C-alpha cells in the first residue's frame, strides 16, 4: 500500500480532497498541522506560525512526527504542506487553485471577509515559502517532483479524489 501525499497552498483543498480520497481508497487520513498545535496550546493559528518563524524546532518536530506516523501506517493519505518532500517514496499530488478561489474557501471556513482571507492566504503562502526554504532548502513553489499537479478550482473534492485515485492506480501498476 502506498503513502499518498496531498499538498497545496492555503485553501487549496488539501484536507477536503484527502478525506474524500482516504474514503475512496479505504485508507486512514493523517493530518497533523499547526492548527492542532494551536488548539493544544490554546493559541491562535497566527501565533503558532509566528512562533515557528522564531523557533525552528516547532516545524522540525511536527514534520518528524508526520513522517514517522505515515511510515508506521503504510498505506495512508497525508495532507500537509511538506509531506511530499519529507516522504520521497510516496505518491505526490499538488492541488492548484487561484488566490481568489483559495481566499473564498478560507473566508467560508474561518468566517472572515474575502478581503481578510486574501490577505491571510497571501501572507501564509509567502511566510511558508520563505520559512521552508530557510529551514529545509525546500522550495514549495516548485512542483516538478510531483506525480500529479491538478487544478481543482472548478472541480468538486470528489472529482479531484477520483483523478488522484486513477493516477495512483496507474502509478502502482508500473
């Protein structure tokens, strides 16, 4: 069974698609994020992100935990920013959507205005791109190593999961 890593920028649909794909494949879903750390610490997500910019161990420990759990699980669907780079033996899918679409999704789930969401999306994208370059020399804006890059702006999560499942089947059949 293959580890499937789903990645994309803020609001690209990583978690939603990963949940649909996990259900379709009958795989467990693994999704440990800064949101979990924020809940555990009673902090806002933005506070944890700022803390991670100052303390690289937050990223390193989180990423180690994700890799360890994914490898222990074997066949699973992982939906995090860095899992495709951290688990090279995985099947990797990048979800692509415009900043406007991603902001619309974030506004809906966070109950904020689209303008606030667009600022949030742009800020988090640029902060994470810079942080991961500095921390791991990983450029998350480069997607050549992905098995599949899929534009999901005008597709449902079910459709995207189906496309990934089909590509995974071909990948496993090599």
